[in-house]
């Protein structure tokens, strides 16, 4: 009989239990470890890749309430979330085992166990462990980002790495979909705050009526629905980094309040007078020309200089054509992993279209199209039709226009393409519906 490739750890203070379980399980699984106390379990988990732990719930004579088992269950799940835990418990202690399920245990088995029942439970747990590992691998893979070889993007990331080691406020500029969020994460992950919180706030989607309560928090009773004291996004980022995305869309009358917090590194919740000191790194981003917005009196000059200690400009895909095909392959591999598909390739025509397409929405648009193609393609080959690139936009002919004019033309063309369907237009542009409505009003694009 072929053994299942898995590592099982049995923890029980009774040697006869350990012996019986090991004799049974070693016939079915490759590696079996046994220990008679959970005190060294974390060290064993650190040194070995354990799939499933069978954890007895009681270890001290006279203490049969299962509290030790629950304690070490929490410790195991905290130390190694991907490890699956099955509880071993005596008949009559089921209530404590159920509490264990609520705290992350996969299942429980009554002692003395039925061999077939125990084997079936462990097999299911091994399958669950494999899925957890897959999730971890997928997350690790998704955390890897594509940089590219173009001089402009290399320069941007070199600057990002340099400023990451400082506490300077950074303003990240670039069109929609150029990777401003990814750059902000990159700076955070290479900073001394990398093990602390990274809080992303999409200011473009925040209704101005909840702007202050969301960012600064509120006290119980500050308004009708304020049932409990609630910290805002700035407090949630304490000791870490806050990323204020689409800062160019903050209404002028709210910019002063934002400036006060950034300038003083303090925050006061709505409905109370207590001033709370902040220790946060501030990163901001926008697709707008803030210098022009300052000239037009739509953005405060003092706020602009406060957030712009360092400025990083991310190039559009039009400016980094050599990266288009490598980026497409990177995103394709990402989607293959996400949807657990077999190897998928682009056909020759699709590659030509990818290279020649304007990519108005930059990386975000390309990712959207490739994800769609992975879902639709047949025979594991992506065609031009799968990518929906039959109509190549004429956006490249507007390269010399100012950023705001290019944005207006892009939004207008996508609105027309989708018959002014807001949801479809917002999806293609990578914007929230609220952010799209603001731009339609700003550029007077109402149908």
C-alpha cells in the first residue's frame, strides 16, 4: 500500500496512546512524530514541516478541563497557521472540544478511537493542509511584483528603495493603473516599519460626509450611528504606514483638516477633545498634476509641500514598451496560479496585439484583460478575441497632451465604448464608481 506523503505529529502524555497511534498511522503516512508533552511543540514545528497535529487536551493528573489543550491549540495556530490540528478528547468532554473547533481546530476524535474514523479524519485534514499551503504559496507569489527593465521604471524603484530607509513623506505620481499602490507597498516592505501595519485609504471613494470619521475616528455618541468609540485609519496605522491614495480628489474644504493631522502628527476623534499622538509614515498618491491644481487654487499649496518631501513618478506602459510582453507573461502566470489552471500561452497574434495596444489603463487594464482571457480561453491558448483587443484605441496619438487632457480623452473614449455604462467603464479604468462620477463631473462628460 502506497503511503500518503504527509507528516503527522501526535502529542499525548500516555505512552501507550502514542505507540498505538504511531503503529496505525505509519502504515498510511510517510512521517510520524510523537511527543509526550506539548511544551516543545513550537520548536518541533519550527524545525519540521508538519501537516497535521493530533493534540490531546489534558496533560496533568487531576486537571481534566481541557484548558491546556485549548492553550496549545491557540499557540500552534498562531505560530503555524497552515498546520492543521485535530483534538483528541475523552468521551464526555465534547463540549470543550467544540470550543476548540471555534478556536481553529479542524476536528476532534474521541478516545478510544475507531481506526477507520481516525484515518478518514486525518486524510481530510491532510487535504486541508495542502490547501492551506497552496494559499500561503499563492499569497507569497502575489506579493512578488513585476518591475521591468525600462530605464524609467528602474529609476523609480531605485528611488523608492532609497527613500524607504527614511521617514520622509513620499508623493507617488502616475496615471491610473501604473502601480502606485504596489510602489507604496514596496516602500513600506523595505522600511523599518515593515512588520507593522500598512493601511491603504482610497480617498477618491470616501464620501466627504464620512471623511473625518473614517480617517480620524469618533467617540461614542458623536453621531446617530456611533455606538462605540472607534479609532480612525490614522490610528489603525500607528507605528506603521498609511497610504493616502487619490489625494488629489480631496475637496478643498477638507484639505485643511488633513493638513493639520499630517503636520502635527496628532489626531482628535470626532466628538471628543483628547489629542492622540501619531507615529505613522505617510505615503500619498495621485494621477493628477498637483502643481497645476495648486495654480488653479484647487489644492492647498501648504499641503502639497507637506506631502511632497520626495516625489516618485511612475511611467505609463506607453513609456516602457519593452516591458509589455514580459509584464503580460508575468500577469498570465499570476492568473494561472490564481485559477489553478494548467499551462496557458498567448498565440502569436495575441502577442502582437499586446505589444501594439495602447493600454489606456496601464497595468491594471492589462491584468483585467488577461484575467478575463484565462477564464474564457479554450485549449489553453489565449487569442486576441479572448483579450478583447480587436479595437486598438488611438490613445497613443495623444502622448504629448497634458496628463489631465489625456485622462479626459481616455475616460470619454471608454464611456463611449460602453455606451456610458458606469459599472463597465469604471471596471475597465480601474476606478470606483464614486471616483468615476467625480471625474465625469470634473471634465463635464455627462451624456
